[in-house]
C-alpha cells in the first residue's frame, strides 16, 4: 500500500466543487479544496440579497465549516492563477505551487459583456455577494436621490430601473424590484411616489425565459406586466452609459441598470491552454476530462459538456452538482482499479423562475406549473436545498415576513458612497 | 394661526435623534430628519456583527421606514457639513441649505486615537456597519493566513488578537473572540489548532469596566480569564503598527488589533463654533441648548451634559434617548407658549456588559447581578430594545443557535481583499 494517499486538488467550492468533495471525502484520498472566497454561495437566491429580501449571511456559509468533519479535506483560502499540467501543479497568486494527482476545476463563471466591458461600470452584474450589495446600494440610493431631486426629468430617470437580459435572473430581479418600489417602499417618501417607478426588462430575443416552453414565456411576461414591469422584446441593447440605455432606435433615460444578459466562464481554459467556446467554457470529453489529460476534470459553468442531443449542459446548480457527483464516482472507480471511461449523462430536472412573491413558472418538460402553486413549490425546493437547519429557518422566516407584511429586512446602503 | 408650521431640523438618526423625532412627531411641527446613512444602527450589538454572531441587517433598520407613519417627518439621506447660526440654516455637502426654526444635533461620536491617528490603519475601531465587517474580515483572514503560514512566530502573531480598551465594548469583543477561536472554529483547520489563539485585552487603567463597582471589574476579569483572555492592566499602549503593539516595556506581536479605547464627538462643535471639551463634545446649558442659542439643542454623545453631581452624562443609548425625549418635551412646551427653562435630569438606570455567552455583569448602583442570570437579563433587555418583531425573532433565533450549537452564522469575509 502506498503511504501517500492520492491527492485531489479541487479549485472552486461552488455547487460542483463542493458536491465532488462531499462525494469523494470517504474514499482513500487526500483532498485540498481551494477557493478565493471563504464562503460557498447559494447563487440561485443572490437576486434576493440584491433586492433587500435576504441578508448576505442567509445564503453563504464558510466553506471550511461545510467540510469540517471530513478529516481528509484541507480547505485553503487562496487565488489560483495557473496550472502546470506537465508537472501536475496548481499555481497560486502568492507564488506557491500545489502538486496534485487529480485536479478538479470548478471555478464557475462571471458575467460577461461580450465586447463591451466598458458597460460594466454602468450595468453591474450579479455573481458575488459584493455584486449583490453593490446593486442593492445603487437601487436604494436612486430612490434617495429621487426624493431630493427637483428636476422632473432627472427624477424620472432616477425612478427608472433597467434590467438587461430576460433569463431567470433578469425576470426575478425585475419582478422583485417592481414589488419593492410599488409595495415595500410605498408611503415612506414625501416628495416622490414610488409607484411612479418604471421597471423595464430588456431582452434581445423574441421572448423572455427562452429555455422554457413558449406558453410559459408568455405567462411570465403577463405576470411581470401585472406587477408593473415593462417587457421589451426583440431589440438588443446597443449602448449603455451613466444616464441610460439605447435598444433598437430607442433611448431610455435610467440611472440604475443591471446586467443579467450573459456570463463567461472563469479563466480555467487559459490556465489549461485548452480549447474553449466563445463563452470561455473548456471543451471537455464526455467523461468531463480535458482532452489528453485524464487526470484533469472540469465541472459546472466552467465546462462545455454536452447532452445526448448535442445541446450544452446548462449552467445551473443541479447540472454542476450532477457533474461533481459523476467525477467523484469516476475517480472512486479508478482508484479501485477500474479504468473504464464513464460518460457523464446529464438529467434535466426542469427549469424554474419566480416572478415576485406570488407567481413562478416551473417547466418539467412533460408538464408545467405556474402561479402561486409554482411559487410555493419553488420556495419549498429552495429552502430544502439551502444548507443547514439554521439558514432554512432564517430564510423561511424572512420569506414568511415578506409574504405577510410586504416588508423586506435588508434595506441597507453599505460600503461605497453612502449619501447622494 | 401661522400657515407655515414650526420647522425642526434633526441631524442624526441614532438613539437621541430618533427618540426626539418620535416624541415630537404629533406636535404641530414639520420635521426634517437628516442622516448620512440610510439606517439607524443598534450600536450596543455592533460587536456581535464584528464577531460573526449577527448579520448586519439584524441590527440596522432603514430610517425612513421607522418614521414612515409620521406624515410630518421628511427623511433625507444627506451629509451635513456646517451650520449657519445667524441665518438659521443647515449646510449640506452638496451646497444646498435647509432653513430651520429649531435645530437638534444628535450626530454621535467616532472612535478617537488621541493624537495617534496613524494607529487607525492598524487598529480599526467599531462605530459603523463597515467598521464591523472590516474587523470581521481581518479577524477571519488572520485564521486563514495562519492555516497557510509555515513560520511558527508569524503563525503565533496571526493567532494573537489584541483589543485595546477595557470598557464594555472591549470586554465584549475579547470574550466573544475567545469563544470564536476556542469553540466555534475548533476542528475546522488542519494545520493550526485555533485553541492556541491568544486574546489579549489591554487596559491602561488599573481595572477593566472602570465605571462599574470594583468588585464587578474583578468578576469580569476572572470571567474573561476563564474564557482564555489575558487581561493586561495598568500599562497604556505606546505604539501600534502592522506587526503588533507596545504597552509598558513589553512588545506583543499581533496581526489583528482592535481599538475600543476612546471616542470623540462628531464635528458639531466646529459647525457651531461652540465651546467643546477635549473629546469634542459641545458644552451645553442644563436644558441641552447651545449657550446663546436657545433654538439649537445638542443631545447624545455629541453633547457634554452634566449630572447633578457634576459628572458628565455617559455616552450610552439610554442617556441619548432620555435627552431626545427631554428636548421634545421642552419644544412642545415652548410651542404651547411656555418659555420656562427645563433642565435635563439624567436618570442612570445601570451599566451592563457581557462576557461571552454565559456571563454578564449588570451594575444597578444599589445592587448588581453577575453570571448567567445577568446574561439572560442582558439578552432579554436587548431583544426588547431592538426595533420590530421581525428583528427580535431573528436575533433571538441567532442567539439560541449560538447558545445551543456554538455555531455563528455570519462568518463571511466580504469586501476588500478576499484571500491571503
């Protein structure tokens, strides 16, 4: 027996990386889990931090706490900036190197502006807790500035919120911001009526929620419109600055713009010098390994994995978790001496998106659920997927409170510039 | 009858300003409440945010939400940077001016370094939510760095936490950090044992909690020592830098230093060009007005008010609230035509401080309570003084969780540099 156990280095403790670590931890391996954050983030609810519904700590957990009982796992807070494939080493930003026998890259994605990086300043995206508190601050500051603004046109621009991108995140942001403006904040200002707020969701394609069935897209559009959201379809945004956006021929004056239109994978493909698609995802073999490197796996949003019909595996939490479990199973087989190739077969469980606090759409493929029942299913599912009893109780309490009172508890302007 | 109601401008929505506004809101006045933050902060529990026990949103509320039902009150998020006493105007940082008939300054205090402002960089203080998340980040990063540090001396410096100042905040920080290191984090690191952490509380005077009875100071010292805190008395800190502190003749290597030694009032005295004490507090008349300006009141930590025996009114929440209520009563009398001077008589209800999660000291003057009973009284009192049922439930849940599991839910490293 070898005295040094097989060493697995995992980069990224999102859904894919963490699921892999949990599945492999009891195998005869030593695991080093590296992340540049100290916390695992429950990204599906991040929009609720941005829109003042949840506190940051309700959707984030210290990574080392989540794996504390696994004695084989060492957690490192560190930034990876390269991989030396020949010598099987991960390079850290402080210059140190960590040798691996097997490498699992699960580094996720960032929002991408597709050649318009200059838009980021005006239209922040939503991937980290800091992104969420930045959007929260900008949104709340816009109302505060509007309260003091005497120029009617500027006031209307301050009360106009544009969300670019009609996927689930865009839909969820738009619906919640409309509720915040029309219900939560109503009656708290003296010089403005927050019901004058315009929330505009801009989608370049011909329908929102394009991965859903068309009738569900129509339902979601109607549900958003009932909440007071204006849905603009078929015209991509062509300009974006501090005073508004241009889409099609139209210029819309808006002081708060949020980007929910696209993501790009982390730089893992560059570290590996591997083939990547336009969004930066590493083109992997059917067993999620990097071509020519069976000891390197890529999972989650960083990988371009394929479904049976050739379509890419979507960049959602269940897909990353399935991939993490699959890689753990593959590695366990290998360590047991079974070198057979195990292709990853993604099982799509459905798509879901909420629209405010009373409606949601769930597309299970064969059937679908909409309306309040879908909202409750969505809520129960998300509380179930949260980690730990403590946060389940806390989030359930927060939602119960919002549901019954309309009040949101995390309306804080913190960090950055505080006052107008 | 005058068509323009009497206009009261209140600067600062801490305990004093908010209590004043609530007490005056039903009187025939118009109120403008100005704060440079959008939230009222429950400062007595701020140390619990710094030490990962509570989330920021559990101890902070949007000011305009707290006064939403008072139609006479307009809330402004703005920064005041001067007062024009002659023309009765408050000057805002954006150049605008707000006229007042009566002005109430309740602008609080900041931590002060008494001629050593260069220490702030190394020893942050605790007054705002950002201060708390900064201390939380530094503290958690120190453990993360220690986990990766190979030099034993540096590792020990990373695992040494110094709190300067033995008042209630210093005592509460020291006790909670000791619990965090010795219980909460225990078993989650692989290269360090967090029980090796040294927590040192440095107090220049000859006992901690100097405003308490001497036997209670002794009790608190023993209780801290039982938690593993080293209490250093009688030697003031004479130097402070990135690698440690010097007190008396001793140099102590420490990478995390927290300042809890002193505060100075906000610049209100400068705005008023009024007499101030060494800590910057405005010397006020016995009715809390500024000498020569009966239309300007100063309350809370910004004022140097006197007790019957000549000692200053302490800078604690109950004192600020009493002052706010007193000024509201004075103003109501004046508006009713009664110009009699009403001296402020401060009623001291007691002093309290917690030591970790099992002990506290409460000094009621005539009698005192220590130990677990004091802790429960302290906890119940603080939940009672929190604003709103929502936060009472949330904080009670957080404490119950910490009490029973030892786990703290807000162990997040956010903002600033994330990884070592």
